[in-house]
């Protein structure tokens, strides 16, 4: 279980450290949008984050997490119910917040996207729209995916061009 105050503190610490390497010259930052979503209990779940950096070479990362309420609202705790960690070519069109569009027919396939979406089935995409479920992934627990580990891999990938799935030790089996 995660609490809003702890999550915002955790995010800010990691953001302050990671942004130094993630914000390259010529890049554009979208967000981070970090917000609690319950007006009656603003210091409790549900809450989430949405953050992206669009690089000068047209690549971008976007990380999103959503935490839903567990138990009584005044308690404030949440569990991660959705996440999407995305790296690849940015769609040239943007939404109202400046984020590249992701649901258009001409949206480029991600180099790597790690998701647990409304299907609640953790899966990945590697250079394809195809969902690759956990039973075809070795060496990596999708449901335990870490935003920080993903962003550290993006930093290393940007420096070395090693594939992200290799950096995260993701092996896909047929």
C-alpha cells in the first residue's frame, strides 16, 4: 500500500536525481503532473503521475502510474492499479498538456512499452503493437516493474544505444 504523502516525497526525490540525466539539451519536458484525484479526501488515493520528455531526435519517454483507493477514504492508502512506461518515437501531434498522442492509428510502435492497463494483465510491447504477456517474458516481472529502473535504463540507452529490453534483462520466449 502507498500513501499520497509518501508517494509525492518518493517521486520528488527520484525526479530531482533522474532529471539531471533525462533532460538533455534540446529536449522538451511534459509534466510531471502529480495529482490526487479525490476532492473530498485530497491527501488520499486515488492519485497518479504522468511525465514525459521529448528529445531533439524525436524519441521520448513517458511514465504514467495510477493508484486506486484501498479501504476507507480517510485512511488514504492506494495500490498501483495502472502503469505504462513507454520509450520510442514520439507522435508529431500533441494533446492539450503537450504529451505526444498515443492512441492514433499512425502512432509509432514503441521501442519498449511496459504496461498494466485496464485489462489488468501485465504485458510488454517491443517494436510492435503486439501484447507480450508475462508467460512469454523471462528474467523480468512485469507487474513489479519499477519506474525508476525504467528511467535509469532510458538514461543508459540514450548514452549507449543498447536496447532497453536488454538493459532491463527482458527475454521474450516464443
